[in-house]
C-alpha cells in the first residue's frame, strides 16, 4: 500500500512538471521565438513537428528493448516477461501516437509551404511505413492466437525497429523534398533565438510521452494480473471434487 501511494504521488509530481514544461514550451514557441522570414508564423508548427518526429524515433527503441527482454525472460522468469510485454505494448501505442502527430503536423506545414498535403518523399514515406508497422503491431496483439501474442509481436517489434535508422538516414541517402536537418554537422542551423523553443518542447513532449507509457504500462499490468487471477479461479474450480 505504501509503495502504491508513493508511485501515485510521483506520478502526480511528474504530471505537474510535464504540464509546466509544456506551458513554457508553448510560450517559447508561440510568443518568444522570432518569426521566420519566409514562412512567417506558419514556421511555429516546426517546434511541435520536430519534437514528435524525434520522439517517434526514440520510443520504438523502448518497444524493441522490452520485446527482446520478453523473449529472454519468457521461459526463465515469466513474471518479468509479463512486465516487459506490458512495457512493449505501452511504448508501441505511444509510438503510433507520436508518429501519427509527426505526419499530421508535417502535412499541416507542407500544404502552405509546398502547396500539397502529401508527397511520396523518402523521409515522409519511411515515417509512414514506421507508423504502419506499429499499427500492424497493435493489430497483431489484438487478433493473434491466444498464447502466441507476446512472441509474434516481439518478433514484429524487432523487424519494425529496423525502419528507425532508415527514417533517420533517409535525407542523407536520398534526395528529398523534406528540409535538411537543422542540427548536427550536416544541419543548416536555426536562429539562436529559436533554440529554447525547440529544447523546451522536445523536453515537454518527451516527458508527456513517458507519462503516457507509464500510465498505459500500469493499465496493462492490471489487465494481466486480472487475467492471471481469473485463470487461477478457473483452475481451482476445475480441481474441486464434484459433490
């Protein structure tokens, strides 16, 4: 009971800190960051698009790490394996959310900037494939045969994670319409006044994503424990001597 109360208090503190960081990020992005010369206020979508684009390539590694842990522990320690599986499904759902928001904010930006909602550009296409892979992952978990869900989804998670470096490197490997990176040795750079908005929003949405993963993990563990309890009750009933 004490441990549960402590975790609940930590969750509330994390939520409060997350909202505070997101509010600061919003203020930086909408009111304080300088206006871009060519795109004007439209460019402010960038602070949200970039954060979700980066994090949509980070959360899949939580998913694949948890999936590999599940495969390792499923015979050695089934209880640890169940926890790893719960983390895998939680991170997959958040990956779908963040990759979807990345695509949506990209289209909202692309329509005024390029004149089209969508183009089969290498960066956009590989990101769409990433989103579809994790949607497939969730569908597989829902409709796979009973008893095979964890193994099949873990194998798909390993396959899906291969697309992450392809998305990241797509603008280096192919000529794309997508803008070049703004950070790193090959980056085009941004106005220094825009950097705080980038960093605050990246931190805020990372904290929000981790909060969602933690919340979804707790729900999944509760579901697993309920299934175990129901199975135990059914087993005990089947072993009772008929009167």
